[in-house]
């Protein structure tokens, strides 16, 4: 097993995949794509109807129906998702705006994750209940990973924006926010 691991790490080292920010850029691009498609869905009635059990049972989002109605709540979510996706996309060049988009993304996924305990019939009684997911709960579980990615992007962008701001205020050449986060002085 050790020889396979050594072979794999040697191969990855030679490809250059272990250097640079490939993981960071792939996660950013993935979030942009996700928000683009998630936001697009919200403009159609089929999605507005699909969201009813989620929004109705969400302790942090149930206020949307009395304020906006069913279609308006869906549109509000769509605009929010496109806004967060656009800010995360701009984060390729502007880390401060990228951090703002990632913060919005974190808030979005925290809000959806709070639905899980309140989703009716979310745990299969025939399998003993929790943790046997059923119904809409498995769909919401993807948000655990998306929240983790959002937190990662928020941290990376905030640190890189801080490095760029320090470089700019010290009279040095600002790196447009591209500095590695591991170069930040404690």
C-alpha cells in the first residue's frame, strides 16, 4: 500500500497539481456554476412549487412567504444566489468582493441546513428514525459540503485581501489579492 501511495504522490508532484492554487480555483468555479444553475431554477413555477416544503419548514426562511408570496420568495432566492455567485466569480480578481460573496454563501447554506430538524417525515421511522434520512432531508445534506466550501473560500479570500491591503499600505506592490494565505504574518 505504501508503494502505491508513493507512486501516486510522485506522479501528482510531477504533474504540478500539488503546487499553486488549483484546488482553490476549482472550488470557486464550482460554486459559481452551482449558484448559476440554482439561481436559474428559481425563476420557474416548477421550482417555486418544489420549494414549498423547504421554505415552509425553515425557521430562518419561513418569513419569505408572508413577505413575498410563493413566486416572490423563489425569485428572491434566485436573485440572492445569482448575486452570491457573481461576487464569488468576481473573487477571481477582487478578493474583498469574493469574500463578500462567500459570506453570503455561508449564510445561505446555514439557513437551508436549519431546515433539516424541522422537515416533516425527514427520518425513516421504519429504520429507527435518525440518522435514517428520507424524503427531502437527503437533498439538503449536500449543503453541509457547500457550507464547508463557502467557509474555505471566505477564509482564503479574507486572508488574501488582508495580505494585499497590507502590501498596499506598506508602500509595496499590491498583488491584487493573489498572495498565498500561508504568507500572512501572525
